[in-house]
C-alpha cells in the first residue's frame, strides 16, 4: 500500500499538532491573552489588598502617625444615620435612573430601528449628550436650574412650579433633578446597546410571526424581548455599576444637598476618605459598595437572563 504526498503531509501535520499543541494545558487564544490578563490582575489585586488592609486600620493623616489596627471597628461605624440615609438615597437614585434609562433607551432604540431613512443621522444627534464630560453636565444643569437666571427654572415658573423654592434647593426635587440629569446624559448609551441587539435579531422571525397574525405587542413580548435579554443585561450591568460609583454631576450641581438629600454612598466615600481624611473608614465603605455592586449586578443579570429563558 502506497502513501501519497498529501497523506504524508496530513499525517505529519497531525503528528506535529498532537506532539506540540496537544501537550499545551490551555488554548492558543489563552496564551495570547495571558500577558494582558496578568497585568490587569496585578493592577486589580494590589489595590484590593491595600483596601482590605486599610479597612481594618485607623490611619491618621498627620505626618509621623503610624496606622493602628482596629479590626472591624470601621465596619461597625457604618451603622449610623448618615450612612444609612446615604444608602437609602442611593437606592432611590440608582433605581429611578436605571428604570428611566432602560425604558426610554429601549423605546428610542425600537423607534430608531423602525426608521427607514436617516437612522444614522438621528442616532448621532441622540448620542451627543453622552459625549459631554460629566463635569460640564453638572455645571450646565446647575446653570439651567439656577433660581435667578436658569432657563429650566424660568420654564417651570411659567407653569406655576417652583415659584418660591429653587429646584435644587428642595429635598424631593433635588434628587429628582439629578436622576433626570443622569438620564439625559446616559440614556444614549442604552440606546446604542439595545439598537445593536435589535440589529442582531433575524427579520425572518418577524415575517413568520406576521404571517401567523401576531400583533405588535406579541412580536415584542415573544420575539424582541427574549432575544434582547443579553443586550438588556449588559445595559443594566453597566449603568447600575456607574450609578453606584460616580457622583461628579451631583457634586457640582448640588454638593450632596440640600440636607444630604442627594448624598449617595459614593459621595460619602469621597467625603470620609478625602475630605475628613478617614482613610480606613473610607476604604471600608468602598469595599462594602463594591460587594453591593457585584451582588446587584449578579441579581440583575440572573433575573433578566432567567426571565428570557422562561419566555423561550
């Protein structure tokens, strides 16, 4: 029996693969990604370990003062009225802004997806607020809601609202204002994510549903919503993490007031660590916020993906 050149070549290839690549414990792609993963891991683990160390220490900002081990006292100190109030404000802020952004972003993305002409132009107009720096957004809304010369305040006064009290100077309205402020800037991100998800859905599914006499609501419930679950999970995860952490706009627009009504937990971490120089206490708050953020992200993703699986 003779062996052709091609068979010999294939046999040598197979032998080489089994001899070299077959002995590798991981895939070739993992080897290529390993340097980046190692660098990211080191950059993440070292600060995390430093935070863990700081959270059990009393660190005095005065020169020459050595850190003192105090165990879990920093964690016990969190159970006070100011911190509990900040968590309550954070829950309202994150829940309100996230609900508005997901609902509005999904509706706008569906409308854009149905537009036959000018979709790219309108998408470019919609995402413009997202391109503005958060510092500029905070200052812009502070000016627009200024009780003396703010455009939005003037418009509200024309319909009989906030004629005596400023929008950012009243407890309920200040929190609503910062929720709308964040919604205005970051709903475009949700629009882009959902729009990408909509474009990945095969149109044949809609055509088959229309042949069977499905209504628009049936199409959305049984086709669009289940297949949008991955995109919705990404949007919810990104926005919930950002809402928990970032407070730049709130700091510039309201300064956490009035009466701590807009002081979310991220604002408390900034104040305790960098304003009052309680570095250990701030580190403990940061670790708790990290744990809560991870738990919320897992719950949201499991709920969305699990619900989509049930619908299917």
